[in-house]
């Protein structure tokens, strides 16, 4: 609803442009939190963010190009778990399977700490009426069809987002 | 007698072990099960929950009657608007 209606709920408009595990969290966390506070929420998925609309999520995390990313071990005594393991680029670039190792370590650490999975957060968003909208142009570029996505996903373009965001109280590009 | 012994809840929700944003997501679900004026007692261990529940309360108009701690736990009493 438009801001001209003083009784309209607040509105959050997000663009989700990245599909890695670490970048998948912010849009679904903010979307579900805003939905829980009674806000209207629309998340526009574009470029690599589109993969977050697939029924099966397989977001990975890469320490490559993420130079500040420390690695935490999800097992062992607390002192050991709290060590930040620096990951040299040479190691990350050359060891096969390193990304899946990093992904598993991050998932296990998040699980141990009590963080919900991306799947749970996306489900919470849908329960709370958050609209998930795929960007048509990037779907064409990357070869996605609407049938590749969860049935709740809508389709839209730049004008759809801009009109929605123009009446939003908070807009973020992630 | 302190406040925590005076307030009588209609529903208890334990969010111990959950991190942001699950405590407010679960709280939203739980409050939907109540009638206007009924009280939800929510228990959490997430250290971010005291400011988050206060913000959730301001945004949803469900009144935060009491925000307190019991050992390691944060306890909230929320009255449905």
C-alpha cells in the first residue's frame, strides 16, 4: 500500500543479488523479521540470487575472494572452536573440494550456534506472507524458467521493483 | 512478590537455543493463537532478544509487559493487542 495511507503497514523492499550461503542469509533474515513485525515485504531476486528461489537449495560458501572470512571448527573444545583459521588463497584455489569443506564447516558451526537453515528461514518468510519475486531479465540470461522455482515465486522486472520500492519505508540491496 | 509472580500467562513459548530472527518469528506465530488481551510468556537465550522483542512489540503494538532475566534466560511477557 502507498505511504499516503497512514494506516498502511510499513514496507521493506530488498534486492537479493548473491547466491552463496553467507549472502543467502541477510535477505531471508531481514524478510522474516520484518514479516514477523507485520510489515509488507518483497524480495527481488536477481543475478546469482535467483538460485535461492529453486526448490532445492544448495548454496555454497567460498572463502576465495572473501579474504576476511575466518574458518571456525565446529567440533572440539571451546578454545579450539574459537580459533579463527586464516585460509591462504593458494590453499583455497588449489585443493579440490575446498568449497564444500568450507560450506560444511559453516553450516555445522551455524547449526551448533542455533542459527536456522536457509530452508527454514525461506519457509518462515513464506508463512509470513513475504513476496519472493524473480527478475525476468536475469532469468532469461541464466536460462531459468518460472517452473524451475518454488510455486510461490512471482516474476517481475525493474519497473515492478521500482514501483514497489517507491512506496517502501526501507530499501536494501544485498 | 515481584512482577514475574503476579503476571499470569495464557501460553508459554520456549525459544531457548534459537538465534535471530527465529525468536520473533516464533513469537509472531504464538501470538496469533491468542485472543486480544491474553498474555504470552516467551523464554529466550539469544542475547539480542531483549532489544529485538522490544522493537517487535513497538512495531506490532503487542504490549511488552515485562522483560526480565532468570539466570541465563531472558523472560518476556507480551500482551496481545
